[in-house]
């Protein structure tokens, strides 16, 4: 089968399509004929060689943490009725062809049966995989934020896959939404999805502009998907006695907040592991997000898709900050 391999650590150009052996389902596993694969910011970081102390990767390897497609084979102990069903799933940590790890950037992928989620008939496979990571995380953030009608909510990284979902969810909860993103295209999208105000955080003074949008009082809730210095600046736009939820690092790292100063202002800070813990029912959150999208209550923004042969351009788009919404690779029949 054809798969994209990172043949060495480096820039997007190290991604190369090669012929590799097909995966074989072991006990508790399935093989998925891939229609679409999710492309994450994390994928670009790992390809560059970042995170070696956390992720034990050796080149060559096939990137990709989530796919959608059709189950074509099952291993021992797996219900055979999964064969032929449309699913979305995280990929299994599998190795083939001499020990290279294989992910979702391939014509076939391996997954644990327990990670499968059936895709509703009214949802396409690209839409489903676009929700594979962002859908469940958006709902986890929403549940922890406990938004009340009339509250001001500032969302950073609002033009990305997760941010576009959170704009809609906060708006539906009755909040006044301030979307912070980079560039007119992303800000226009945020407005269309329900943001009451938008600020460009590539411009100086953006956090003061965000605070001014609330009438000067500040945001009751900050949902920070950007992290880094952007997340730190977002704290300046938060009201006293507000909630700050930091779950993202699209700026490169999680925000390094002055928690003592935040506490002095009565701001409750939730880090990623405060938002989710061992009790989080990820399967239920995934099903809930797919159901919301299938019912038309949640728009899935797939901003750009690339064929398997052009994974390099997908990574380049994410790294250039030009990607809007979710970025996908289309592999097989995307239905």
C-alpha cells in the first residue's frame, strides 16, 4: 500500500510517499481503509524532531493520529459486524515493515476496536475525522467552562478547528463571543460562526482591544487555544473573578501564566489536565460531537484538503499559519 513516511526529521519536504506492507489486525484490532486522515499541528512538531522526550519516534515513520474510513478486516476477539462500517478512530501504535511506526497518512491504518466510533449517515467521512480530536476536546472545554448566558467569552486560536467549534458552542450557550485570530480571513469566518467581536492578535494592543469589546470589564471566561505569549496576553483581557482555561499550544508552547497574579485577581486557572482527567469519557464526547454535527447544530470547518501525495503542502500550510479550520489528507473515496 501507499503511505507517507517522514524519512528523517526536518521540514515538510521530508514527507515522502512510499510503498509499505499493509497492516494486519491483531487481537482487539481492526484495519481501516482510509478515506481521510487528520493533519494536526502536533504532527508538524513531531516531524521537525520536537518532543523526543515524550514521543519515542524513529525515522522512517508514518505520521497521523486519526482517520475516517471503512473497516475492512478485524482481528481476534473483535465483533465481525464492524466490517464494512464507516468509522472514525484514533490510529493504533503499530509497527510494520522492519519496525517503522505507521499512522494515518496511508491507504490503510490499524486501530484498536475500542477506539472506533460509527459515523452517522448524515455526516461525511472528512467531517467525521475533522471532529476526531477537536469535537471531543471542544465539548470537554465547554463542560468545564460552564458558560452562563450573557457572559463574555474570549477565544484564542479562534480560526482553527477547535476554535471554530468553540465559537459556535459558546454562542449557542448564550455567551457574547470575542474571537482572537490572525488575519482577516480567519476573523471573517469567526464572525460568520457567531462571534460578536473579533481581534487580530498579530497586531499590537490586541488584548486591550479585546477587553474594550466587553465595555472595559474584561472577559468572564478565556478559552486559550493559542498558548505561549498570546495566551499570556489573553490573561490581561480577563475580568477579575473570571475563569481561564488553557488547553492549546498553537503558538508553540502552553502559556506560562503568572498564577499568583491571577489568583490575586480571583481568576481561576484551569490547565489542560484540569480540564480533562482519567474520568473523562472520550468515547461519549466523540459520539456527542458527531451527533451535534449530523443534526446540523455544529458546522465542521474543513478549510483545506490535500491528496496523500501532497502531505508536504498540508504541513506547510499549518506551519505558515495560513490554514483555516481543519486540515485533512484525502486518501480513498471520501464519502
